[in-house]
C-alpha cells in the first residue's frame, strides 16, 4: 500500500503543477519533472496509477469542481488553497468515479497528504469537505 500512497502524492503534485503553473496535462503526465533517477525508482506500476488519477481528474474537472463547490460551506471556491484544491480534486475524482476504493481510505490518504503538504488546518478542511461529499455520494448510491 505504500506504493499507492506514493502514487497519490505524485498525482497530487502533478495536479498542483497543472493548476498553479498552468503546465499542460501532457507535461505533468510524463513525470519528467521528478527527474530521471527518481522516476526510475518510482516504477511503472506507480506512475501508471498516478497517471490514472491525474488523467481522470482532468477529464472530469468540471463535475469534480461542481461537487467540491456544492460542499464548501461559507467558503468561496476561488479562495481555496491550491494545495487543498489539488488534494480535494484528486480525492473527489476517486470518490465519484472509483467506487471500488473505500471512501475511508480515500479520505485518510487525503488527510495524510494534507498534513504533509498543506497548512496546519488543511487536513481539517479537506476532511470536512470530503466527508460531506462521501455522504452525498453514499446517499445517492447506497451500497
């Protein structure tokens, strides 16, 4: 599972670059920005997993952002910290389109990434938004 965590971090970093630096999707998906040595160490399985998360998130960005917007309480979408936004987008993609992944894992991974890369309060914000999204999706797609 550690490789999945690393794959999620790589996908988060790619989505952050895509958003903040306006890097074209092709550029973030080749992962050349991590360096040849680190890219080789990541392995094909992890980079494929990361590519899936990034590609899926970008392909469904309008629906994902709409879902996130609808779960922001007293907060304007344009004011969301870009680190938090990258985590939210990737995690919302997984919650919406990869139902085989348990929501608890998605949210726990998002909290971990938020603690590592975000502000002191990022993980609370990310947890609250994703839990609200999880409840909405669970109610519309009961198990």
